């Protein structure tokens, strides 16, 4: 992949301008693709698009937006979806905040954290 062409095109079409942090994040994802041997541009595009949306265009791993009240409501057994919380491994009070979305793809739920070994 020609990174100069890549950065020129996405800067113009998606970002308008880049912060150094966004460039660093993009380079980090592209480097991971190289290390893992991912060469299919469709997969690379999917990973970059997911990170673009899930990180609110920062291209840096972030914690899910929303405060304790929101995260409890969405993911905790004391929230508005207790059966879904339990089904996904959030079985203790406070798990909703502890296992809320974070990262490039907003990994969520205790079961998924365990699968990712975080």
C-alpha cells in the first residue's frame, strides 16, 4: 500500500485535517495489519472504518462515552437489561461500568473481555 496516497485520500475525504494522534492511530492499525499478514484491502478498510466510527474519529483506543449512570443502565445487572447483562457475563453489581466498551472497537461485556484475555 502506498501510504502517501492513502493518507492524502483519507485526509481529504474523511478527516479534513489530521492531528498527530490520529496519524499515530492509523499507523498503529496499519502496522498491526502488516504484522498479522493482513493484505486484503477490504479487511484493512473494514478495520479502519470500524475504528473510525467506534473511536469517534480519534483513531485512538477510547473508553465508551457515557457516565456511570448510562453504563450501569446499559450493561449492569442493576440496569434496564439485567438478563442481557447476565447472559454476557456481567453478573455482579458494578460489572456494567467495569466491562463497558473500550478500545478501537468498543469491546464490551465480561464474556468478551475474557475471550480477549484482558
